[in-house]
């Protein structure tokens, strides 16, 4: 890697995507540098990281539009999370007037889990070493969101990941809670963070929600080429 002076840098015609780490917050950059240069760390040891993958579903009632996270006008009717360490899936489902009669009774859910597990393994959506741990049913959206995030806190993941989760899933959850809780930041913080604090960054028309203890690796960002606003070089 070439090192240049600031004066030289000012006179260069350079594309931002050619500057390594320009897309990182300076706090993150220097934290990483400290970690890499710390002789007593365990960076070369085989460390098992618990990566939590998540995906949400939003019920639009065929409104003919893609839901916008900053408006979050439609209810979240399902969230599924997967723990890479536990090798387990957990689903949180909201019963509404359109599906309440079609869903099994509570005592039938264990059989539903068994049937779905077999189907997912047979169709190669799941490995035989993985498990569908639970299907949790709610009639109240706030209860669903609290239960899901309480389970995330119990799993205590090193990283949260998903497809477009940084620009959609996590912001949508935040702004949906904001709508349901009358913009009560204290209550939102208690639900989403062990520290009770959430940071919101705005990039153009998009919002990034940062939960202090959960760094996010968005797979959409990771697989895009760098010139398209991604991470891959």
C-alpha cells in the first residue's frame, strides 16, 4: 500500500473507491487498527463467531408499492432469525384477520415444526445438522418485535447479517417501533440495545440504524462491486 503526503493527496485526481477504508467510520477504522496491532490478541486463533442472519416480512395488503423504511406504514408480520453458532432458525409470526383462521392451534405447532423441518431438509433449504427451533405466534406486533429482539439478545451475536438488512430490515424495524411507540426513543432503545442507545445516520434518502453492540455485515453490500457502492474490489 502506497503512503503519500497530504499535499500530494490534494493534487491527485483520485476516485473515492480507490481509497481503502474510506467507507468506514474513523472510530471503526482505528479500533480495527488497534486490534490488528495488539500483540496479545487472539486474532490468529480459531474463533467461533455467532453470526445472526435475519429477514423480515411486511404485510402491505397488495398496496402496489415497496414499503419505505423511513415511513414504516405497514405492519411487520414475520421475522426469521438464524444463528450460525446454534445452527438454529426461530420464526416470529403475526396473526392477522387474513390468516388467523388458517394457522394451526398452539398445540399443533410442534407437529408443524417437525413437518416443516423435514420439508426444508428434503428440498435442501436446510442442512440435516440444522434445526427449526421454534415458531412463535403473536396477535400484537409490539409483542412480536420485543420477543424477537429479546431472543437476539440471548443469542448475543457477534455480527448481524442479511440481504439488504442495513438499508431495509433494521431501519424498518426501528421506524416501525417509532410509529408504534409514538417516537419514544427511550423505549425503542430499551428494546433494540443492551445500552439503550441507537444512532441514526442518513445517506441521501436512506437511513442506517446503528445498534452499538451489533455490527452489521449487509450481504448485498458485501457482494456488490466497489464502484456500485459495495465492498468487493
